[in-house]
């Protein structure tokens, strides 16, 4: 016979410490989300300001780059998407290469797909110029007809 008694160790969870730990983790998570959201909002505002400054200086490529960065933060902003397309289109009209014009055309179509009616005429007229420069005359004719459907007296179309 063995005189060795096996002892059972009973462990228990301190519920107060557990609840306090969960509460602190939750508070830290909420705090970080609030700070992160504030910083994103602040950064987005600064990017829009920088884009406006570049537009005033007629630095169209830089303005479009800042708006692109802004759209990474606020992807649902259709007005900014339209502004970026117009700014990049202005840059592409001055560019000698073929590729920026093609990119500008793609950006215009993407901005028009967003559905912002306040910029639709400007976007379509800019797209019309790019399509003509690019030699895509059937598409340019369709865009001219769309502009005339919106504004029948528009002489640019």
C-alpha cells in the first residue's frame, strides 16, 4: 500500500479579473477605432486641400495623384472621382504619349459610371476631346449625342 495520497488541485477562474480584462480590451479597441477614424478624416481633408492647391497652380498630374490618394480613403466620393478624371484629362491633353490619353479615357468612363449628374456634361465634353485626339471617332460621336441629349444648345458638342 502506498501512503502517497493524490491531491486534486482545483483551479478556478477569477471572474472579476476576467471581466475587467475583457472590458479593458474592448475600451482599447473602441479607442483605437475612434482615433483611426479621426486620422483618416483628417488625412482625407488634407489631401483634398493639396489637390485644390495643385489645381490652382495648373499642376494637373499632381492634383490627380492627390485625388487618387484621397479616393483610396473615400472610395464612394463620386465628385472627387470626376475631378480626378478631369484633372488627369487636362494633363493627358498636354502629354505627347498615347498611354496617358488612354488612361484618361478610362478614368472618364469610370467617373461617368459613378452617376454624378452635376459633372456629367463636363466629363462627357472632356471625354469627347480625348476620344477625338485618340482617333476613336464612333465613340466620340456617341458622346456628342449624349451631351446634346442633356444640353441641346451646347455648342461644344
